C-alpha cells in the first residue's frame, strides 16, 4: 500500500511539473522579470505610475493604437489612475468627484479629443469636444486605414493587451525596450520591419517609439526609455484589469471566511464522527 | 438498500401533503435517513462537490446571459463590458470561467475514483452509464461556452471541432454546414451555440437527477467494494455525510477561490483575449486543458476519420466498461495486479494531456534524446488507453488472484472483530 501511494504522489508531482514545463515552453525570448507594484496577493497599482503611463499612452501609443473598450470616465473609477487616491497623489484633491463624469481632470483629458456626434435636429453629424462618458477615440476610421498607414500591419487594440499576451505587463515592457539587440545573421529583415527578440517570430512592424525625454512627466520624473516602458506597461495592465485591486481585496476576505468555515466544519466532522469507527 | 421509508410526518400539514405529493418523504429518504456505508473516504465527496459546481455554473451563467450579446460584432465587446462596467461582472465571469475548470477537475477525480473502486460494476452499470452521459454533456457545454467570448481560440476551436464532422464519408460536408447554419463558423453558429449552451446545463441537471436515483437503488459503493450487508455497515446520510461532504466542499471552494481571486486567467489561453478574426489563424490552436487528452488521441492517428473515430471511441468505450471488466472483485484494494495497471492508466491520461498541449514534432524532455517526439509519445499512450479497457481489464479477471477480502464493511473498519456473518454471500 505504501509503495502504491508513493507512486501515485510521484505521478501527480510529475504531472504538475510537466504541465508547468508545457506552459512555459515558447519560441521567443522570455520577457525580463520586473517587480510591479500590483503583483502578489496584496498588490495595488501605483497611482503616480498609472498617471505617467497614461501620459505615455496619450502622447505616444494613441497615435496608432486604439483603446476601444475603455471610456475616459474609466480613468476616474476606483482603482484607476485618477480615483480619489490618484487625485491626492497628484495634489489635485479639490478637483476630485466620486462621479468620474464630474472629475475635472478627466473632463480636461476628454476635451483634448474631438468626437463625432449627431445627427442634430437637421439630420447632420457634427464634431464636438470629448466628454468623460465617450469612448477613447480610435486613431483610424477603420481597420483598412490603419493597415494602409502601417505597411499592412494593423496596430492592435490595447484594451486587454496584457491579458492577450503571455508575460502580460512584463512582455509589454520588454518589447518596448527590445529594439537594441543585434540582428541574427540568418534573419532577413525587410524594410518597414524591425528586429525584436521578444516578439513572436522576432520580427515586428512597429518601429521603436520610445526615446529619452520623449514625453514630459508632470511629476518631474525623468523620462528614460526604461521609465516610460515600465509606466505604460503598468497603465496598460490597469486598462486590461481595471478591477484588479477590488478583486484582490475581496479575495483576502473570501479566503479568510472560507478557511474559517473549513475549520468549523472540520471540528464539526471530528466531533460527530468521534465514536464511529470508519 | 433503499429499503422501506422511515419518514414519519409529524405535523398535520406534512401528513396532508404526504398523502398527495410525498415530496418531503422523498427528500427525507434520499438525503436524511439514507443508509450510507460508514467507510466512505474523501474520494467519495466529489459527488456533492460536483452538485455545487453545477449550481454555481447555472447561477452565474443565468446572470451573465443577461449581459452577454450573442452577435459576432458585439460578443467580445459585451464580455469586456461585463468585466468593466457590470456591477461585480468581473467576479461573475471569473467564477464562471474558473468554475468550468474546477467542474472538470472534480469530475475527473470522481471518474477515477469510480474506476479504482469498481463503482461501474453490477448492480451499478446504469448509474455509471448515466455518469458518462453527464460527462459527455459537460464537454459539449464547455466547448459551446468557450466559443461565446468570440476570441481567437473561440473561433478557431469552433472551426476545428465542427470540421471534425466533415470527416464522415458522404454526409460529412452537409452535416458540418448544418451545424454551422452557413458555410463557415459565423453569426448563425454563435447564436445557436449560445442557445445550446444555455440548454445543456438543464439537461445535465435532469440526468444528474437520474444519476442520483440510480445511485439510491443499490446504494453507494465503498472503498472495500463489498456490498452492505447489515445496518452495522451504514450510517444515516445526515448528519454524518452532510457534514463530511460539507467540509470537503469548503476545502474545494478554497482552491476555487484562489483561482478566481488570484489567478483567474491562468487556466485559459491568452489568445482568447484577442477578438476573433477569420483571416488570422493562431500559431497553435489548442483546446482547454480538460479536453487535451482527447486532442492528443485525435492527433495520434494519421487519418482524419480514423482520428475522429478513435477520439469518440475513447469516450464510447466507457459506456461498455461494465461488461469489459471481467473481475468479480470491485475494489482494486484487493486486486494486486489491476491496481498497477490503473496507475499506468492514470499516468497515460495525464501524459495524453501533456501530449495534447505540445506540438506533435516537439521532442519529449529526456526521451527526446532517443528521438521520441510528442506524436510518438501520444501514440504509445493512446495504445495503452485503449488496451486498458479492451485487453487488460477483460484478461485480468481471469488471470489475477484477488487478495482476501474482509467479511463485511464493518469487519473491514473494526479489523474483523465485529459480529459480521461468517459466510459472506457473493457480491
């Protein structure tokens, strides 16, 4: 019986190791490790970092990449870059409102874009300033226009990008900093393409977009390539998982409750069965 | 075992109802006073756990369906809306998606428990067959549900699986188009998949009812495989097993919650967060983990039709298992040879899952040094999978010498010092 159990445990162990190995296997360079503040069971977003990351998105990424599943108001929801904590970090408490549509910072951000609205009372469409309740506008009229402007490669939507790529935010960060590697001799890179070992297939149509001081951070942080790549990766992870903080917070309470329940039920079980030989 | 009813209606209302619709009597006899072997171990708690899984899936699914839009242009966006804007939508969707995996984890442990303790043998053949029907319906529901978010794996998984029917000679093409409702996986397909995904859980609930009914006629099997003989062998289901199952369910929920709150996407595939694009095929189309062994069996055969037949055969063989196993002894506790073949079977199933996740040409770690790739690995394990049912179990019944079994369940747990009848009738 002992041998039997040992074999079973060994088989289960091998299965776990095997499946981890299977998931970890890949054909391209592993993203570099980075300790983001939102990792781990108690991780939270660094609001200042989310705000810097949004600056990078707005000034660099947004030229080609849409964020179609997000509205401006999402920026001010709990757990986002301009929630109560975020506004305090930025020293703008007096502009905060629990209703993201009334948040002054978000109204300003939205007003920097023009959106089509209508039809008006005469049946005509018209352009107006963006409002917090509007979607982030796409840089392209349609996919064909995006392809035409980018040598045939459509810049993917970034709403859920960290969940749509293995490695998540670390992948985004490594990819954005991954243009300095020497091109392998056997690899033929056509014009309009770039070598990037973190990309699946190691060839990417996106040119390097981050250069030192490419953006000006309002909090005075120096805009190095590493800093911008890290900040925008964090911002895009928030965009993919806007309820990450609520999820982890609720997780702690649920786990504590369930563990207590387990303890009580185990005690009940032992008490009930104590006189039964089984 | 489901002997005379011991329900005694105490109040006037209960007596009134009992003579018209004895539903309280049914519940009392089935879940309160039901005589249950007293030696059931934790492997026997998965029936209760699976009931909880089904209820969780149905409840979260009904609410998710209130917010989901089954249209190719809006399905992906509606999932994002659920995650972002629906109150606790992220929680519902995580529970539902993780719940599918937990449901399969539990059902696999439940099935392997049945295989080890011989729970499929007479008089429980119908109980076992109903279980296989539930398992089939679960796979259908899981596959259909995975299509609904309309991500890349949804679309391409649906394409690969529906095209399998195209392998059927003559009628394969028309059947595939009939399933699609068109000439490719499209909006009509998504609509009917949503409809069927909503229907199947209720079919499962119905078959679960039959499964429990079929369980309560002969009563539970138990780790000794010896039939219940006297009331010394049993305990009333309530409170003994309600509390033990309750504890097991709570432990299961801890694991469930760990995934929901701390790794909600780890069991899924990143590509399914990319909206479906019929013009871009993902580099690797792989099913969810719980279907990987069947995917490996499908790929083990060089011929498409042969692969499809073998894949469905892998489940079909379970239907006739009660008649393939020739041993009179139920529990492998007392079957010194079968026990080791069972371990081999367990390893084969896990290995097939591994082979299903890998590309067929990839070398197997360590074994790759002698030129073994996952295709060959999968073929060997497929062979063992079928040999276990079609050769090993039929032959073992004749060549294996079972170990001596205790006279009764009571004797097994008390070390044989109990006043059990000396001459045990045949099982």
